[in-house]
């Protein structure tokens, strides 16, 4: 099963991308102690194409606060996100960046 496939004009085979569950270097969650470091969050198997950029579109992320409450639809399209919870204080994602290696 592929998560993305396309066929270039005049080619006989499709170019594909498949998300590899639990890749060798994929970390389960990003925590505050990871601040300032790139953390692998996804492994891809690519055949016939190579991704070079990722741009958050809106609500594909979530945050879990210190109390275990999940905040859905975190929009990182601007690179920053913040929220405040009366019980747990400020939640902040700042300077979100991505890269492919």
C-alpha cells in the first residue's frame, strides 16, 4: 500500500511514497527537552521521487499538555503556535522547521 503515487508522462512505472511505521530512527513524540534539535517524526520509503520540503497546511499536528490533555488541530503553518490552560499554564511551539534527510 502506498500513501502517495504518481506517474510521470512518458514513463511506464509509478513513483511512490510509503510511510514506514516505526522506522529505525523515528521518535514517538517530541518533548520540551528536544527543543532546538531536529527530531525524526516520520520515515518514508520513496521510489522514483525524492521529497525536498514539507509545509504544514494547518491541522495535522496535536499537542499533549503536562496533564495528558490532547489539543487537536494545532496549526503550525506560520511556524508558531501557543495556547494557555488555567491548570497547566502556557503551551508553546515556536520556530517549527522541517527537513528531509
